[in-house]
């Protein structure tokens, strides 16, 4: 991991309490936040995009769901109702994850693993991903993104029949977004229906 970067063009985006944006109308984008801390750096970056898009943020820490189970003994946990809601309410799903050990966070990976429920016990629900859009945001400490970090998002979108909007990397140092990913965020926004 790289040493701390100093960037004179650093921007500061305040961390708010936005969970649901009352201005949003259906169908709208949603940001799925999957970090080990709900008010950390990934939230900071997710909120900057949510403000631009007037969209909702769903924090996976607000839900209880366990690792993928081949026997589906966990089908009564929060995953399936949450997924039903996401699929019913949103056409564009943007995953926001911190970079943990050159990869997505554990909670985000668990969420993705559980999507296998939609290929097994809930196939009709899984088919409803087709035609929707997916994007990804990753937030790390290093100045450069981890090569291949967005591959699971890109390939999953393709597998599920979704349009992939792209990946934006931001790094945060001392509570500041050290790069200015606004151009990339705008590019993603521009690709939103
Ligand atoms: C367990 C762990 C592993 C990390 N691994 C990396 C890494 O591989 N590359 C990187 O740039 N930053 C890494 N970091 C730093 C975080 O990605 C960075 O601080 C990020 O902004 C944290 O976001 P959060 O506040 O949402 O957790 C790691 C942090 C933790 C806690």
C-alpha cells in the first residue's frame, strides 16, 4: 500500500446522513454500499455520487445475511427480501466497495455470492436483472486502482444480462477524497438512462 499522497486539488465532501433521497423517483439508480464501516470513506464517495444523481443508498450493514449456503438454510434471512426490493425499485445498481486486500470487501463479496440464490431457488427473480444497468465504485488508499478489481462486477453484469456502465476508483486520505473522480462519476452519470 502506498504512502500518503498530497494533492493540492484535493476536495472535501462532507459526510451526511443520506440514506433515502426523498426527491428520487422510480425507477432510479441505487448505490449499494458494502463497507466494514457505514460512515467511512466509501460512504463519502458514494454520497458524492448520490447527491449528483439524487439517488438512494442502501447500506448492506443494515441487513443480516450470511454466506452462500448450498442447502439454502439461510433463505429466511434478509438477502432475498432485500434483493426483491432492489429489483422492483431500481433499474440501475451501483456497487460501492472499499478496496480490502486488493479486492472487494467481504460484505460485498458475500452479497455477490448470495446472488447465486437467484440462479437456483429464485430463478424468476434473477431473470429480472436482464436489461438493468450496473456500475461499480471502489475506494482505496493507494493512488492507483487495483488491476482487475472491477472484473467481478463487469463479468457479473454480463452474466446477468445487465449493461455495465463502468468502474470509478477514488482514494481517500485523512477524510478527504484525494483524487477528484468527478469526471469519471459524471461519465457514469452520463451513461445512466
Ligand atoms: C482490511 C483492509 C484492507 C485494505 N487493503 C487495501 C488495499 O489492498 N489497497 C488499498 O488501496 N487500500 C487498502 N485498504 C485501505 C482502504 O481501502 C481505504 O482506507 C478505504 O478508503 C477504506 O474505506 P472504508 O472507510 O469504507 O472502509 C485496506 C483497508 C483495510 C481495513
